[in-house]
C-alpha cells in the first residue's frame, strides 16, 4: 500500500502553520505502526506555489517552506530504517514560469532555451494558436508573451508553461533530474500528468465535441510511448527495485492501459475511472471487469485509488457515512492491485468546509487538502493557525483519539493491512468474482495451494441475505476483518448489514 502525503497538510515541525518534511519525519513511526509500505510525497521542491508546488522552479532543491535537502535525505534514511519506501512526485510536463529555463526561454526568440518550451505565433486571425483549453478554468491553454509577441503553451495555469519533450535537450535535462533523486536513494516517482508529455507536432485543434474540456483530459499521443520506454530503461538501470507510477488522467481504462506498454513503459498507472465510480455494486463491478480485461495479466499490475489531493474525499463522494467509508476500506484493500491511500482516509476524514475568504487553490480543491488532525489539543497538533481550516469532527476524528480506540476506523485500516501482509493471496493473488445477491460484490483472491481469501462488500443500505449459492464457498471460513468490527474471529456471516464488508479466510 502506498500512502500519499500532501506535505503542506500533513504535520508542521516548525510551527508556521504549514506542514513540512520535518513533520513527515516525526510521524514515520506512526505510519510504520499503521502498516504503510511506501509513502508518496506530493511536491516539496522550490516553487512560487501558484499550484502549491506543482509549479517547480528548481527540481533539485527543497523549498525553504518545507525544509532543506538534508531533511529529505534524513527522511529517506529514517523511512528506509522502518522498512518504508519513498516515492517522490516528479512534475516533468511543465515548470514554474519562474524556473530559470523559462526565464531564459521567454527572454528572446533567439535564446538557446527558446525551444525548451512550446512557443507559437498567434493564429492568422490573431488569437491563440489552437483551441486547447487549460485546466481549472475555461481559458485558452496559451498566453501571449508581450516580450516576443508569441504565445506559450500551458495546459494548467499560465504560471506553469509546458516543456517541449520533443526537444532532446529537455529529455536530457529531465533525465538528469530523475537520476539526481534516484541516486539520492528514492525508491520511485509518481509522474505528474505523464500522458501529456508527447504532443501532436501539428498542435491540431481538439475535436469540436470536446470543446470546453481541458486538453489534459484529451491528450493521448503515440509520441508519449517512446518517452516512457526511455524513462523505463533509466529507472530499471538501477539494480535494486525502483518504480514509476504515472498519473494517466484519461477517464477510459483501455486508453490508460496502453501506458504500461509491453511491460516496458510505466510500472504502474493510476486508474481514474475507479476514483470516479459511485458507491454502487454495478458501477464497481464494471470498473473492476474493465480493468481486468484491459490490463495484460502479466505485464500490467492494477492500482486502486479512492481519494487524492485533487478530488473530494471518497467519504464525501459516497454520501458521508462512516460505515460506507469503512466498507470502502475493505474494498480498496481487498482488490487485486496496489492500493493508494490518501492521508486522512484512514481517519475517515471528510473534506473541510472552506469559507470563501480562505479559498486558496485556483482549482477549488482546498477541501480535501485540509490539515491532518493529530491529537486532542486545541489546534489538534497545529500550534499556529494552519494554512487551511481543519476538517470537521477533529475533536474525535484525530490520530491520538482513534489510535486509543481499537474499534475505530484507523484500527480497521491497520487490521486490513496486517492481513494483506500476512497473506500472499490477498497481496498478490488472482481474483475471481463469486455469485452474490444484487447490491453485493464478492470475490476470492487465491494463489496456488490453499492460501485464499474471500471479500464480500454490501453496497446497499439494507441487510442482505447472502444466499445458498455462497454457502459452499464460505462454509468453514472465519471473519478475519469486518468493516464494523462485529463478529471478527467468528464464523462467516449469513447476512451482511447495510454498507458492511468482510474479509474471510479458511478456518
Ligand atoms: O493533476 C492533473 C489533473 O489532470 C488534475 O488536476 C485534474 O485536472 C483535476 O483533478 C480535476 O479536478 C496533477 C496534479 O495532481 C495536480 O495537483 C496539479 O495541479 C496538476 O497535475 C498540474 O501539475
Ligand atoms: Ca512548517
């Protein structure tokens, strides 16, 4: 399981109201207790923070807000000592407008760095070179730079100019960045919007039916695949295990699946259709089947994500009840594939309600980025008013409080992770669906030999009889984990309660 940390919101070691690397380092022991295998750190590089770090001004340094290079070195060492791997967020599609490369690039059309970014003359009618839209707001993905009278491309904010990956010098420089971090001991990278790297050399308009959609959700080009194969060779050139997980933001599983290549591109890719699936058995059955059907059984290992720093938390999306969030934990940790968990999910956090005068993100994503509540003190571990308001229920929904209560959702996550570590079937085994009543999904995870686990999830708000079809499968099975903690250690149930899920194993 990979645990995503948004450093600004995780823990604050120097009391300025902004989380930092020291804060992460202080809490590694807690993450080891929880059973985290790896952490993915959202960007901590030098940045003017127009997109809270996804606008990088120096790929090889830590922003003073988060600490210094020594802190990341120490964090990597401490994490490794606890058996936790460290994955960094690498943002290769765009830099900050304040990156020295872009400062040079925009200075003149003759500058040697000009071709590192995508510059074009205005269209014949005088507007932007094509109809691509930027993310976050319905504005063109092009900004006219008065110095040279040309437009530059930015698929996100104007402060995030896109690099031109068709330029070998860009590739060389970015490979250097990757080596810089791999040489420092990081175990892998999460690659930001990796499907955007290859672009149509003609920069043709997006099709009329997609007018208004940001180009980031549409860009799916053959040019990206050789770029990925080169990156894969670089990463696999390190003898010990290193890993690339790509953010392929295409809302279509078969399209996403191509980014695994033939086992020679991404090691892992995020599966956004699952993140956007509703809490509904048929929706989940469909996304799981589509994923299984689209990914090569040998070359492509699935991933599952319910929440991240860009979207409302799944407890909100699924209607707000804690019982559903608990059942979702069993779902996430029971599926075949690598689960990614967004910090706070294990506390059952809801998004913060952010009053208009505290909104800071241009993409409106503040709610899910609320600070993590750590304890019962007044600021819940944040001694200075944090950069965003704390999430609701922090008085009871904080780490210390939930850790002291074995019946809490935090302990549920811990028990599930313990079970994953104890069973090869659960961690790596095959997955076969079982015949279950409507509204319930059930599947068996198995490896050769006797090792197997059964997962049952009731997506409905009613009690469901499991029925005779399942009897032969779950007879002589015990409840290893129940989402509500009820009946653990006892025989497999005949019914599931509303939004209840169980993990069963042979007795
Ligand atoms: O996100 C890319 C992306 O496509 C999303 O921002 C998407 O547009 C959004 O979720 C819709 O709600 C990545 C990072 O995860 C994000 O934080 C950055 O802002 C973005 O890239 C630019 O680097
Ligand atoms: Ca701080």
